[in-house]
C-alpha cells in the first residue's frame, strides 16, 4: 500500500518557478516509477513527466521539456518536480502517481495517486 501527498503548489507570476514535492508512505515506494500529471477542470489528465525507480532516467512531455525537471530522493520517499519558466498555460492541479502498468504516459496505468496541489500562473 502506497499513499502519496503533493505539496508546494501556489500562485506564481509568469516566468517564475515552483518546486512540487510528492511525499510517499510505504516501503515499496522506492521500487516504483513515479509520474507527474496535471489536470484542468473538464479536461483529461495530461502527462507531464515520469522518473524511474532509481531516479536515473526521466521522460517529459514536449510541452514542458527544458523547463521542468523530475528528481527523487528514495531515502526520503520523496519525488520532486522543479518547474521553471512557468507560463499561464501551466495552470492546473498537479498530481503524482506511482506504479504504472505499461505505458508511463497513460494516467489509467497508475495504481496510486495523490490528491493534487494547485498551481496557478498569473500573467
């Protein structure tokens, strides 16, 4: 059993930065790849990026590539999403998810989800 809690969201001006955290409980968290998704009300969850269990490999959506970076500290059971050069279009609820079965970019593949943290980027 894995429980995930996101934090670090807030209001930031365009061009600014935020770092989100995904804190996990559960011994097996360090064995799981972890994905980040974002969602706007009325729309499907959008893949942002994913990191493998070791933290060695990451993959990002084209929309955030070069601006966002995922890292993890398995000793702390925490995954991070560093977001730079934020744009108003990034405004969404950001969620982390663990233990994908198959495609890392498919939200339905993940077994565990946090509740999300709101990121708002103003113009």
